[in-house]
C-alpha cells in the first residue's frame, strides 16, 4: 500500500490534506473515490487518463470508483469555465454519455470496481427548502473567488444565478455519495474544495481532495482538448494514435511518459537523450499496446512509415459517389467529410494540404472528375472515391 500511495503522491499536484489521506487509507474501510464527469464531452483523450490512472491505483488498493455524470447540471446548462454557459443537454444525451464513459474508462479501470451515478438521482428530488439550506452554506463573496466567475463579473459579462449554484450542486454530489476522496484536474480545485466544506457542514467526514496536472496538448501550449484539436483520443485507431504520437513536441514528451504510461522514468529519459525520434516511436508503441493491444503496433508503424515517405496506404476508406460529373475541389472535401464547411475546405486548399492522386491542389476553383481518385488531406487522411 505504501508503494502505491507514494505513486499517487508523486503525480498529484495538491492534496487536501495528506495526513487525512493516510488516515483514510489506513482505516481498513473500502473507500468511495469520486470523479465528476462532464456529459457534454464523453469522448476521452490521454489528458483524461492522468486522473484515471490514479483511480486505477486506488482500485488496486481495494477501493471503489464512482463516476458522477453531471446530468442534472448538464440539462440546465452548466458553466463552461470560459466566457459563457454551455447549451443544455437532453436526458437521452446524458444517458448516452454515461454509457460512453463507462465503455472507455474500463479500458483502464476494473469494471467490477467502477460504477456510474447520475446527480439527477438526488438533485432532482431537492425541494426549495433544501436549496435554500444549501445556499446558506456559502457566501456570494466566496463563490466569486472562482476565477471564471470573477472575470465575467468584473468585465460585465453575463453571469446567471443558476451558474453560481453550480459549484454548490457539484459539491453536494460529494454529500449525497458521502465520498471519501475526490480526484480532478487542477482546473477543478475550487469545486472540489466546495464539496469538502459542504460535507463538514452536513456533519460528514470531509473528503480528501487530490488534484492532478493537466496534460499539455499536441500544440505544446494549451491543455489537451478535443475542441482545440490537439488531442490523442483513447478510442482513436492505432494508426491515428501512432501518427499523433510522433507529433508530440520534444520538450513535453517526458511529461507524456510520466503522466500517461507505466514506463520507468529513467528508461524514458535515456530514450529521449539517445534518440528523440526513437523515443517518440517507443511512446507510440506503448499507448497502442495499452488501448488496442500489442498486435496492432506493427501495422500502425508500417502505415506511418509508408505515409511519412510520401506513399499512399493500401487500407484506406472508400467513398461511393453517384456519378463522375466534374465537381469543385472544395465541394468534394465537404462531401467526403474532410471539411465541415466550404470555407474550411478553402482554407485547407489555400494551406496546400490537399492532394489528388499525390498532386497538391492549390486553386480553390479547381474542378475534377472524382471517380477513381485518391483524395488526401495532410499526412494521414486518405479516401478513395469510387
């Protein structure tokens, strides 16, 4: 247990408090470890695995993990942490998100020690008296200490009353579950600590809060995010994983090894020192082995090498087009799904990222007969039009 606890401590940024954590773990009880999940973004990437790997360690110590899907808050439109409120979700969308989460997280976690809970189970049953009692636990001044609320308030940007209630609702999740430990990224510190304080107000033993680092994305600047397209998804194909792993900036590769794999740190450091390209390949192999199996590595590597040399892979998807009438290249990019709009397609062509049968297309007014053509965008997107 001491070794596993040391592993958790090494990767955590903050622990509130370390002494309480050790007391709980030595109590002999089966602890409830809580992690909140956003139903609006159910597709997980390597950034999410930083906390998932910590949860796995707790499971190996005999404890239970509870994923709280914020369906109640999601259905009323919760704060995005940015400059505006997220759009409200439907009941069906939140349930689908819950199923998606479970299927993905159990690639890492023990299915038998993992459960999904929806916060509508308790929040939807609260009456107005319950809500007034909950709001009495916190002052407006303390709520406005949350950075995004403070910035919006000071800059006269819209800040709705229901958004101010969100940290209290998330905190109450810990009360409803009587959580022993809650885990999250450093960007969730405020909300996690609200839960810790609310438990005390409701006469419970306070949960221990552990925060973990945010994995930087493939751009080497912002945190990994699907919306910024700087992510490696754990459900992406081995070929895409390999290609993206090779794009990780050299200066952050060590962090990827440290936070998302079980590779010995000293070994990873040696790889990077000796040959950084080889180190990238070792990382690519490791994450493919973790999420798809060792037998998928060779195929992914072969495809990457083929594409890197300017070749066209053999196993590319096909797109059936009704006729062979000439079509504008931008319209074709939208039709096959490479671009979501014609304006995006124009940017792709202007950026010299589009090829037809290996030849770069630079004219947005170009028209082609599409059948029996290989359409390519970038180094890893190919489609055969039939």
